[in-house]
C-alpha cells in the first residue's frame, strides 16, 4: 500500500505524480509543486496468471510524509483508493 494516499501533500507532490504516471492513473494535479524529502519507492513485478507482468510502484517511506488520514479519498470520493 502506497503511504501517499494518507499524506497531506498527495495532491501537490512531484513523486506521487510520477507514481500516478507509472500506473497510468488520472493525475490529482497537472502541476505538482511539492518536492518530498527522500521518498523510497518500492517497485514490484506482479505475474498476472503467467500471461503478463505488471509493475507496481509504491512509496513505502518518505521524510515529508504528513499524516492526513483519507486525504486521497476525500479528493476523489466514491473512487477506489489505489492500493
Ligand atoms: S508520502 Fe512523500 S512522496 Fe508520498 S505524497 Fe507524501 S510527500 Fe509525497
């Protein structure tokens, strides 16, 4: 689970913007202006029934993380929270 979905900077963050791009997801903002300190991105390869491989990007640690529980969901109510 990407910690960004519960971070107050998620809709301004340049790293989260990159994660969205890697997932082909709709951006929360087109112009991120926040540079996080030392985000650590975990990249995993997921085998999809031996037919294809998906790459998943998750921020697992970040010195700029600031807890704002449910921030992503409040910005995108009724959408599925990225996992
Ligand atoms: S946890 Fe770090 S990388 Fe993720 S949205 Fe917050 S500041 Fe950006």
